[in-house]
C-alpha cells in the first residue's frame, strides 16, 4: 500500500460520521481494531493507535496488508 493511499484510506475512515469501527490487518496477520477515531494519529505513511488498556500499536503503510471495513448494519 502506498503512503498516500494508506493516509487517504485511514483519514477517510476516522472522519466518517458516525464513526464506525474498522480493522487494519498487518502483513503478520495481526488485526488491529480501530475502535475510536481520537485514538489514532496518521502522518507521513505511519500510524500510532492507542488501543484499549493503553496498548500502543505502531504501523506504517508498508506493514499493512489490508484495511477491513464491515458493511453498515453487519453483525459484529
């Protein structure tokens, strides 16, 4: 994923109203659930996410396999 595409995608998702949870799947297979728009910062192709319990996740555009967005109204 290019840095620009990464930033555009994440920024679009965190600015949605109302906010909807989405996941970032890393190349390792780990999935990071972004559950709040104010807990993630994206800049220069990199992201910092503060997860529940203070868990810190650092990732960049090169380590992301895909961004997973559940359809509106999907049972999670």
